[in-house]
C-alpha cells in the first residue's frame, strides 16, 4: 500500500488483538492485488438497544487506481455480528469480492483496448 493502513474505533476502545486481525485481513487483500493505494477500516459498536447483544458495524474503504471500493457491513437481523471477528471476516470477504470484480473489469477493459 502506498498509504499505511488506517484503523479507527468508534464507540469502543481499541483492541490490539482486533487490530492484528484487521492487519492480517488487509495484508491478504494486498497479496491478492498489490496496487492498492490505501485501506481505511472503521470498527464501530453502535449504541443501540436490542433484545440481543450489540452488533458490530465494520466499514472498509479501499482506494485503487481510478476507483474506490467501499464495504459497509451493518449489523443484520441475525446475531452473527455480535462477535467482532465474525463481522470483520464478513466485511473483508465482501471487500475481497469487490476487489476481484475490479480486477476483472480492468482485465476486460485491457482486452477490449487490445482488440480495438
């Protein structure tokens, strides 16, 4: 990454273990596509009153040449995102899918340019 990974926590104290997991996930994204410009990750524990436990909100913003990929994982109706590590896993999986789509679009554009 050209710009160092940025991690922010809102509504919750920062956690070295959670930060380490975020860094692992971000490194895997960069291994998949090494032209990532920057990656910003926001971890939030909204102050909402639920009958069930609190749900984590994860937002990932990945800047790549010519585009910006944004994943915002709002807590769903299920209770999966009561665990911040599950919420992170799901958010980074969605970021990976968006990055894969971006790479496929780039390849398609290059192929069309080559045919023209």
